[in-house]
C-alpha cells in the first residue's frame, strides 16, 4: 500500500513537471502522444466492441484528455475456461497443481 502511494506521488510529480507528450516518440521509445492515444483508442473502440472509453472519477481526470475519453476499458470478454472449472479441477486433483510434462504445456 505504501509503495503504491509512493509510486502515485512520483508519477504525479513527473507528470506535473514534464506535462503530456505532444510529439510522437512511438518508434524511438514506444510511447504515444496524447493525440495518438486518443486516435488509437478510437480505432480500437471502432474495431473491437468489447472496448469503450470511460470518463472516470472527476477528481482523477487529466485535463489534456477529452472528458469522455479518460481511459479505455474492456467488458464482457468471453472466457473459454471459467474460474469455476479451474477450481473444480484443482479440487479433483486433491488440491494439488498437476504438471503435464508430456506436451510441455502444463502448469
């Protein structure tokens, strides 16, 4: 909990000093400018219906992002293997994790 608060304080200080990125550095550093982030998010939302923009908590909004595009979230993503089935397998194995070495794809 303390490390998270320290990280948030550090991140907030850096953001206040440096400000949002306005020039692209994607090829050099792998980071997006604000306009690239919004454009990429719009593209993602248009192509993948599980993704959407959110406005978030007003106290945490960034002034350089549109009010209705503060962050991206994905919902209702189908899972082929639900947690309940994993729990059932765990119980069936006597509470032990089984490793399948034949195919090297076991856990």
